[in-house]
C-alpha cells in the first residue's frame, strides 16, 4: 500500500490533507504486460496519477497494489510529473526487491 501526499508551506501542522484518489490494481494473469485496476475513491486532480502508479506497481511487483494519492500537481510541468512518477516507482520497486520472499 502506498499513499502519496503533498503539503503547502503555511498549512496548519494539525490539518490533514484530503484522501484524494484511492486505486486498487492487480496484474493480469493472462497478459503480464497489462494490469487491471479499479478506483475505490476518486478526485479529479489525482485519479490519473494514482491509477497509473497502481498499474505500474502491480505489473512490476507482480502483486496487487493499493495506491492513494492526494498530491497537488499545480505549477509543475508534465515532464516534472513523469520524472517524479519514475523516481517513486524506482524507489518502491527497489525496496520491494530487498524484501525476503
């Protein structure tokens, strides 16, 4: 389970960010290059990112993945968003591969 959240400078320390989008994805047993996903909770600002990340993690780990995302992408370019996604995936997969099976 992964949950990505951003905060803004000046936010109260005791305020909690909204849940955002929450997506479940699992690898497709018939086509390993595909993943099946369903949105459990949606937010227009983060549903695409959460779905993309959940599907990538399900494919790369060959396990089900729950991804929550309430990140705020205002003010960043598409390239920065993709670079961030890539870094998150690389870090999670690296940690996953270190776990004993």
